[in-house]
């Protein structure tokens, strides 16, 4: 008898719950119906609809949202040691020479040939960091990009690549900066390489063109703070510098051809190399230097011994991904406006200046 009573109580509870659920559903449906019926009705004259916080957050100047963090002290400002460039080849008796009687002026340089199997001729004692940088306690302290590539990967980005100009790679001035190598993706008959994109944030960037993106990293950066990203990037690399022995510095590099196609969109190109599928999978790892078009095989950087992790493949990326990256730059505490346009590319480093420690 007690068991039957218990079952009855359970059945009553279930029935009650079902009735409550049904009633709730009916109220919800009724509410939705009323909501639909008010859609499109105008607010009474003199009243103004208030925007929600989420609506305000998505408002911008026609591109991606830009909003600076609260103003504050940039603890990394002025931390760049400002090491001057030096002659690459030096003769101890008579100064710079460029023949077989030279010695190396300083140390290994970048960018170099990163084709699988390549190794430079410069014997170095530096050992590159083969772990992902985050494992080493490092964070990105800057992002910038170069017109064409500073590295060379045979069959991916090299002297046989092409772009919207329709010409193979040559070391010429383009838009006032020196162009590097190009990828092989460009197809003038495919609209995703030729259709104009309305840039809102990046400057002097073009669909169909090749760009090499660099993310300088450091374990002495202001990681996880509003001062993490810096221009110049050396402010970030040396922000919390203690000594040479404890400093870990490196650069991630990845090469892209820009397409006007949202199938190639990635939401974050600000914080480091994309690792997804074949992206970031096959990397050349070696030690080198800072780069840039003002350096060459005659003028070298003193900032050396830096680990480079370079993706050997060229990938297609949407124009909107790049524009989002530029919007993210503009949302940093430090002024990154000089990184919104492509920098010039350094000429390929001679074998004699390239490290022999490629991993």
C-alpha cells in the first residue's frame, strides 16, 4: 500500500511538472509572438531607443572595432638599447673590405634561405629555441609585416613567385619600400586575387600581394599587461631586461598571399603565428638577427643570436584578417600607427652570414 502511495505521489509530481513546463512554453510562445508583432513599430515621438552595451561595443568607423585602453604609464617606453648597425665584413688592418680577405664583423644574420635541408656557412655557438615560444615563457611584444618576403623557401616563396604587378620577383623599390620574394598562389583569372577590398585600418596593402608577418617575442616583455605590444619592438623585447644570460628573444615569421575571400578568415593575427592544419607545421628554426631593408650583405645588425621560427609554406589569408590585425594594433596602449603599412624587405643574406645551426 505504501509503495502504491509513493508511486502516486511521483506521478502527481511529474504531471505537475509537465503542466508547469507546458504553461511556461505557452507563455514563451506568446511572448515571442508579441515581440514579433512589435517589430517594426516606431517608438513614440520624442523617445529614443537606448543601445545596449553589446551594441555599443560593435560600433566602429566602418571597419573593425577600435577602442584604446585607459591611459597609463608605458613602462616599456625607451627600453630599446639602440644598438647601431655595423659593417658585415671587416679587415682588422684597413677597415671594411669585400673580398676574400675579410673576417665576419659580428654574428649571424637574417633573413636567410629556409628551404628544407639548407644550412648556412657561418659557424656559430648559438643554439636556437626549438620549443614553441610560449613554453619558454615568452610572449609577442610586437607585430609588423614586410612587402614580399625576407626569407626564401624554394617552391613556396622565391624568385619565381608573382603578384598583382604581373612580374617575377626583383629587388626594386615598390611604393617607396624594397620588395622581397613572392608566393606562387596568385592567379589573375581568379577574382579572389583581384577583387578590390575596402581597407579601413591597414595602409598601402593590396589583395593578391605577398607579405611576411613577424612577431618578435621575449621573456622580458610586459606579458599579459596593457604594455605588452610596443613600437619600436625592441622596447618590448628589453622591457623587463635583467641580464643577457636570462634573456630569451625570438621571432615567429609566417608568409601570406592576401585574398578577398572570407573562407580564409582568421580572427587573431595579432598574437602570433597561426598554427592550424598545415599552417605553422613545417618550420625552419635557426639563430639570426633583426632585419629590415636598411640592412644588407654589407650593413649588418648587431642584435643577433635571436631564434627565428619560420613557416616554410606560403598560405592564403583573407584581407579582412589583415585589416582586423591592424585594428587590433590601433587598440593598444602604445602607438602602433607606424606598423599599419608594410616595411621594406632586406635582401637575402649571403651563405657566409647565415648560421649553420638550422634545426
